[in-house]
C-alpha cells in the first residue's frame, strides 16, 4: 500500500505535477513543430523539454512515495518510455496515412505550414 503524501511534500507534488503537464506539452509541441517545419535543430529543444519531463516525473514519484513499491516504479518507467517513443510512432503513422492520399499541394497540412 502506498503511504499518503506528507503535508510537507504537498507543494512539491503540486508543483511537479504541474511541471509534468507543462514539460510534456512543450515536448510534444516542439517535436511536432520540428517535424512540420523540417527543422532538425528544433528537435534538440524537444529532447531538452523531455529531460525536464523526466526530472519532473522523478520528483513527483519521489514526493508521492511511488518508489517504495515495485509496481509503481515500473508504471513510472513505462510512462516515461511511452512518452519518449509515442510521438515518433504517431508521426510515422500520420506520414504513412497521408502518403496514401492523392497529391494535392493546397490541401496538405505540411505544405500549408511551410508556405506561411
């Protein structure tokens, strides 16, 4: 059974949970922006945001006493691995799906973004 969060750790849990949301969203946005605009250097910023996500998740898991139980440690690890790999898989799925569509430069979302 997981011990409840100590009152002294409440602010840490609250702040680190907010940072998980912010850094996760930043990672996803920078990843997509890098791919849509064709800017591989922007991917470095996306991975830096992922490092922030990693640090935030570790802080949250520690403050919430999740590392005292092997089950929750595995869940935290799987979540981190999934959030690292999922954007790559989703991007490949989207590219593969849109590759089957007829070429219409005006309707292709990547072309629209690149023309702006």
